């Protein structure tokens, strides 16, 4: 969501869907039940305003199901990408601590 908001121009969408394997994240963001949920809900609202979308929806994707559909493929890719980014960030933090 945040990466999309960094773009100057966004296309107009009728629908915006976010697929996730974390039911707690859906609950927190939709209900703004945590500080992080409130923050992401604000990003979500801004995205929907900027794209003029009429429908916004979170959909749960079962993680690590070995199902060969597009939602599972994207979820697996996102998991791998998140792990890659976390490894990079941990290395950066280790370097800062050593200084």
C-alpha cells in the first residue's frame, strides 16, 4: 500500500483488493484496533481516495497450501521477498551496532 502511495500518479481503480495470509492483520487494519492498524488504515483510506475505488476488500489466502493458483503464488512470492528484505535489514543493523 505504501509503495503505491509513493507514486505521483495512480490509475483509477474500481476495486482494490489486498490478499494476505494474516487474519490478525485484516482485523487490526479494518478495525484499527492497534496503533499499526490505525496507521495502515490511514494509508488504505488514502489509497482508495487517490484511486477513486468504490470497493476495498481484504481477502485471506491460506499460507503454504501448495495450491497452484495465482493468489497462493503471489503470497509465496511476498513471503520470500519479505524474508529477503528482513535479512538485508538485519545485516545493516549489525553493521551499525559494530560501529
